[in-house]
C-alpha cells in the first residue's frame, strides 16, 4: 500500500491532537481507592485506538491498520539472569518479552457496548478467552449461554479475546477465519501476539485497556475460558440482587477462591514458575481463572494496579496480586465450580440438568455438552424434585 507523505503528515497531526485531548481527559480521571496508585501511569493510547474513537472519522481505518506500531524489543540482558540458560523455552520467551504491554490490534469491536457513553446499558459483559483455532467452542457459545440478549430487562453482551496462533499459511488462515467470524458476529477482539498459555496475563491486561476505552460503563463482567458452562440467566439474577445496591459501582470479585498456595517449582508442570520469574514462595488469594465474576468498578481498579505490577504468567494469580495491592479481596461463591460438581452417587447421571440449573459456572465442558445442557436446563417442563439432586 502506498501512502503519500502528505497524508502521513496529516495523520500524524490529527493523532497528536487526539493524544493530547485523551491525555488531558485522562488526567482528570480519579478513582476511589486511596491505596498505592502513586505509580499510576497514563495508559498509552495506541494509534489504532485513536482512529476508531467515535468522535473521529478523519482517518480511514484501513490506513490505520497499516500504520507501523512501535515494536517491543526483546530484552536481551535477560540472558545474564542466573540460571537463565537452563530454563524451558516458553519461560525464556516470557522473560524476554515480559515488559511488552502493547501490541497492534488486529480486530476490534469499537461499538460493542454502544460506545463509551452507551456502555452503561451493558449489564453483564461476557469476556471469553479463546485461541484462534477454537472455532467450534465459540460457535456453540454464541448460540447457548453466551448469546447476546436481555434477561429480566438486563443486557448481556459477548466478546471473545484472542491473540494469534501458529505460523505461516496456517496463521494467515486462522486470522482470516477470525476476521470472517467478526464480520458476522461482531464479537472478536484480537491482538498481534502469540496466543500461548504464558501470554494469558498479557491478553487480560490488553483487554482491560480496551475496556477502559470502549466499554467503561458496563456493570459486571464474567471473565472466563471458552470451555466453561455458565448459567448466565442465574448470573444476571444473582447480580441484580446483590446487597448494598451494588450495581457494578462497588467492589465485587467472586469465583472459586484459592488461598495459601504458591508458585509450582516443578519443571514438568504447566504452571511451573521459577524463581527467575517470581522469587516469593506465596501467591495472594485469587479466584480460579476458568471463570470469575467482577464489577466494572473492580476491573478498573485492577487495571490501574496492573500498571505498576510486572506481568506474572499465571493470569488468575496476577489478578489476585492487583486486588491485593488495592486492598480488595476475592470472595468464594458456592455456585462457581471450576473444579467440577460433586455427584452424590455413581447411580445418578452426573450430567443431569438439575445439577446445573442452580449453579453459576462449571469448568471443562465440551461443545456438544454445552449445547445439550443449555437446552436441557431451559426446557420449560424440566422438573427437579430432589430425586436427582440429593
Ligand atoms: C475534572 O472534571 C470535572 C467534571 O467533569 C470538572 O468539574 C473539573 O474541573 C475537572 N478538573 C480538572 C482538573 O480538569
Ligand atoms: C551480559 O553480561 C556480560 C558481562 O557483564 C556483558 O558483557 C554482556 O554485555 C551482557 N549481555 C547482555 C545481553 O546484556
Ligand atoms: C531487562 O532485563 C534486565 C535484567 O533482568 C532488567 O534489569 C531490565 O530492567 C530489563 N529491561 C526492561 C526494559 O524491562
Ligand atoms: C508472547 O507474545 C509475544 C509476542 O508475540 C512473543 O514474542 C512471546 O514469545 C510470547 N510469550 C510467550 C511466553 O509465549
């Protein structure tokens, strides 16, 4: 694509002006938390974000897509860290790029929440981490628990967050597929970074930045994986009836609470975190990352805290660190079963819909199981008289 010098200059001028406006506005934002936000930085605004902003249609978005992003360089001095050479490759990669927090956005859904102003109409935003190849999971979620709809007069919206997978032609094909999905459903946010397990925290942080820009008014979020079964109708009812008139403007962070654990130092483990990544032997309390529920208020604070906390590869623990720094606590909810549901005896069907009608969320469901369960719990003549559930 050829871009004339004049249009580049014009674009730069518009961007500079916008950045200034954004920075001036940002300067005035304040948060109720008084704890350590001294290190708060101004979130840097990416060029593309600015171009998509609702009050600016000056630049062609296609042009914006091609604007070069400042590359984040590999930190080569990491090789001098003690024991670096013997670390597994994925951990080396993590350390090399740990400081990088900005990646080009490949797909955006700027109007997902009706723009920043309209976003207070979104009651529950379903934020689902999904890797590019997981087409079948996204497809089934779209027509089951993650369907965009109103329940009891409250809007439920959906967004999948993704990086890039694979290499070469396959990478291009997967990107094209996500692009097609986004054209049809308007529900995919994608950034140009490797969608790996150890980059999940990066994905989370990028998402929180997006929230602040695009959807600051949403009341509540379900933050979870694409292999969970979530009873989103129950979730809306639970959130609607929270104590203390919490409509998302107060602290809320609930899920499967995990406490008194620390980094796994076993090299074979998927969760292996060596001392080179984290020295401390303990993790703060956190909610299991399969799925947890939080308020818009709490998400904003976590994002603010994240600016001054180095990324840790385990995303749910990282959220716990941000909460701890803000002096906020994660709380357990009985209905969130990321470790599965206990079934009373081997004689009863562990997938009986009556078990799932009352819960908020269960981890590890296959697409066909999600499809079946969602339809079964919504059957009008489903009777749960206690004989299935003891
Ligand atoms: C911040 O915003 C409020 C309300 O919009 C306004 O009254 C106040 O003057 C602003 N403060 C600064 C420093 O811009
Ligand atoms: C690693 O340390 C050595 C010795 O201090 C130094 O010469 C070298 O430049 C360092 N390498 C990097 C990539 O920082
Ligand atoms: C790069 O790594 C070195 C060694 O761990 C560290 O001291 C330095 O702060 C890092 N640089 C950046 C930009 O993160
Ligand atoms: C995270 O993504 C960046 C950018 O694509 C990549 O360089 C890095 O290796 C990834 N880190 C891990 C741990 O996969």
